[in-house]
């Protein structure tokens, strides 16, 4: 090893340095004590540290200790919109082909989510539509533990909050405009009412199916098939297909 | 008067004990506690190498299955994956020890705050990389981590749709998630290299790797543990089933049980408060106003422009500039915003023209004069120039008083590297029979290179060298942590014995009698 140093002025020149600091008198040599004992203890110490680190990286941890199952409500769905239509602003004179008979605007009212289990209300809350302007789909996500192996009567409702709808209609009426459901057939309220049973640590997922209705899904397809068979046999539903 | 900080002092005592224990087992060269920073870098390299192998077999279309297949490769994949995992856990341990050590050694404030803060960024990024790594396996732990991560992140109003949707079971987790995860797991470590460069940017000659033997020993131990105790696979992640038990890596994921029942806002609040507290450590735990040492200054009249202080400065705080006073040589200039106040420049300057105010070579000679006047060492006595931070902890009052009974006197130095070689010569001229320089172990010098430079000046003619006229038989050096007082005392006694052999017979007898008399008095 060399290092730059100087004797006097000018750029540094190289002078020798100890190859290692262990060459310096008083700094080299083994630590005192019996070498064999030192090596043994040193190896044991290193092994203990390594095993300790390995153990720390795999500590058993119980996330859900009991056997409870879970009812999960989770879906993403476009909201039921209200629509207000007005005559075009006469001040905004446009060519004929750019003029419409009326200009319509849709607004999505907050929806209400209600969950009842065994007739008891467990969730009753207003859900705001997504997005800063409130024009994005709704996202619903609720988890609730259920006692496993027991049939629970579950009722889920999701639809425009009547109070919010009335308020929006009232605001529009004050401006002399009528607000009506954008969809033909009126505002849609989704409802699911059925008996649900979950196994230990099993999750019954209530979500929106392909047809837009609320459905229950299960982790175990076999169980779902059994449930479907029970339904066909006319037996009371244990699990939903 | 020293600042009282009970927690820091208690931590230092514990650190001195642990250092001494490891030094006795491994010697200072291979003491892993002195290598925490470089061991972290070594483990990072191990992670990169083993990660390349795992990457070859990992499939984002079948995350759990591909990792399971890797783990089933008993001849390779199993222990390589285990090494990857254990190296990451070891990295956390090394980083924590490194941070605690820096904290206890007061190396976090002033110009070194940059290293502290960049170290925190490195640690945070390591945690993020680790999170992506655990999720890649897509087992029970991965699912819990993914859900908790998504829940906490969803608090931020920056996502078009909640991230939690991916893990509710409505549909399979999209492949894009695993692709992004893998991308981050590989891209972020590349960013770590850049921040590591910032981390060491204010140090001269930074060491990034441990000694080769220690490196191989660490890799070997990791390999043995990986073979003997390989990582197992947990149950695969099941979105529609509650996870019962997982194998939690507490080195990274100890936060998981703590936040499981907390709302997301509380997690953010606690995390932000913790991050702010750790970031503000350089501000909170810096020395109070009256205790902040002053930065080095250069006496332009004495500076000969020899460059030595600039070369020796461990922080690259000194630059050489053209003089404006008409003299031919250059002039050293200290940047006070970078200067770490170690005083090593004072020991490097032969004409004694640079150093912290009150601690230049000239100031040191004044202190030595006072010291000699006070202790009046005899020809059979030894003066231990002891580093305040290490040096066996002999600078403590009770230690130095006890040693004085044996004719061993302790002269405290702020850093052994700051001691001007003339101090050693002056002590000998002032009557001491021998001088022992007790420094910190080289890898643990609080100012990085103090021990190296003082050794080179005393024994290898590095500027400002100990003059040739000084009898080297009367000068010795030792390196010890603050917990190795016994070793330094032994070295001092050995030097004292050697000094006695160099004395004229009559002189030696007198010195011996003096020691005997002191011992008798003590016993009496």
C-alpha cells in the first residue's frame, strides 16, 4: 500500500506505508488467550448469531387464531344515475348541426349499503361514488366475522340513498328542472337475502355478478356445487352456487 | 465539562463491553461489530447474486408455483433462496447495529447528518424492496403483507381505485401486479446503489467491503445455515380463506402485528412520527451549544502548502488553494461545514499550522507542558497517550488515578490521530521513560483514520513523522476499545519493563524503589 505525502512544497510524492495495520508494532498479532478456545467460542458465537437471524426470519405468527369464518362484501359497480335535461342556452348561438334539443347531465347520488345478519343491522352507511367529481364507480369493501358451521340469514341492500335522491331532486326542482332516473325502469336497488353458512376461516364473498345482481361466492368450488345440488333437490340452501 | 446523557453513556458502556468481547474472540481486524456498515454492503451483494439465480426461475404467471419449484431444488434453489432470505434478514441486523453505533459514537450530527439521513433513506428503500420480495412468493405471509400494504396505501388519495380491490377475491390478482412487484424488486436496488454513493460521499477513501477473510466467513456461515435450516414454503395465498398462521420474518415485518388493528390514518401518523423522530436525531442529539467543538482553522503564516492535512483529512474537508499573499506554495483551507472536528489535521501538520482552535500541535505542546509539570514523570514511568473514545477507557478519572500509583500516567487525547508526533517526543524529553499511544482499533476509530495515521507517523515516516532522534524502544502503540482497559494496562506495564531495561542500573533501582514504596503505601 502506498500513500501520497510530501516533504516540503509541491505536489505530493509517494512514500511507503505499512502493508496492513497489523504490521504496526502493537497492533498486530492474535488476541490474547488460548487459540483453540477462542476459535471454538468464536465459531459458536457466529453460528448462534446466524441461527438467531434465520429463526427471526421465520417466526410462527397467528394471524387468525379462532375458527371464525367471514362474510365479505366487495364489489365495484357503476352507480345509479339521475339525469336532468335542460333546453340549450339560447345565448350560446351555434350552427344548426351543432345544436341539440336538450342538454342532459347525469349525477350519481350517494348510495346506501345495509347489511343485516339474523335480522340485526350490522352495517348501515352511505357510500360516496368514487372520483373527485363523484362520477366514478362505487367501491364497497366490508369484512365481518361470522360464526362457522351455523346458517346465518343474511340480507344485503345496495342502492341510491333515498334521502340523497330527494335532496338532489329538490335542488333541481328549485332551478325549475326535473331530475329523473337515467336508466329506463327507474333506480335500481340491489338486494340479496339468503341463508349463508361458512366453514372455519372460510370467506363468503358477496359481490356483483355478471348480470349485475348481488351473488355469493366461495373459495371451495366443490362446496358450491354441493350447494347447487341441494338447491335443485329442493333442500334449503346451505351454500350458494 | 462533558455533557451528561445517561442513555448514551449507558449505551456506550454496553457497546464497549460487546466490542471487547468480540475483540477477544475475533481480534479487531475481524470484529464484526466494527464492520456493520461494510457487512451490510456485503450482504447486499449476496442478495444481488442469489437474486439473479432466483430471477431465472421466477414466473409472474405462477408466482407461488415457481418459488415452490425453486425451493424443491435441493441441490441449488433451496439453499440459494434461503441465503437470499437470510442475507436480507442479516442486512437488517447489520443496519440497525450500524445506526446504533453511529448514534452512540456521536457520528450523526453536523456534516455527518447527510450520511445519517441518506442511511435512513437506504433503510426505508431496503424495507420496500423486502416487502416486494415477500409478496413475490405469494404465500400466506405475502397475502397478509399485500393486504396490509394496500390498506395503508389506500389512505392516500392518489389511486384511481382502491388497491385493496385486488385482494378481495372478486377475481384473481392481476398479473400486472406481480410484474410491477418484480420490476420494483429489481429496479429499487439499482437506486440503492446511487444513495449508497451519497451515503459515503463525504468520506475520504470509504471502505465498502469487510476484510476478505471476514467476507468469506460470513458467506460461509450463511451458506451453512441455509443448508442446515432452509427456508420452507408457507401455504399458498388464498383470497377467499382467512390466513391462520404464517412464518413471519420479524426482521422486516415486525410492524405487521402492531398495525393490524390500527386504522390506516393511525398507521400513517405513527409512521410519520417515527420517521420524523429518527430524521431529527442529528438535531436532537447533537452536542449542546457550549459543547460543540470548533472547526479546524489554518494559520496562513505557518502553512507551507505541503498538502499533508488535505491528504490525511478523513472527511475531505481541506482543500488547497492558490495563495494571494505572494508566497509560492499553496494554502490549506478548511470547509467548516464539512469539518468533523476530529483534529486529525493537527497531527498531520509538521509546522503545527492547522487544527481546531486550542488543539493545534502548538496547543498540544502547551498542554503537555502543563501535564509534565503536574505529574512529573520519572525515567521509569510511562505516559499513556490515551484516546478519549477508546484506548481501553483509561482516560476515566478512576482508571488514571489507579495507574498513577504504578508510575503509569494517562494523557488524554481527543483522537489518537490528532496527537502531534512532537507530543511524544516532548513527553520523553520531559522525563517520561516511555510513551504508549493507546488508540481505538483501526476499524473503529470514531474519526475513521486516526489510528492509521498516527501509526504511520510514528513508525513509517509519514509526515509529520516522529523524529529519527527519538528512541523507538521507548515508544509503543496499542489499539483497544473502551472496554479493553486490561489490555492497555498490560501493554503499558510491558513498555515499563522495557524502559527499565534501558535505564542505567542506579536509575532503574530508584524507579523500582519508588514503585515498591507506592505499593507499600497503598497496602498500608
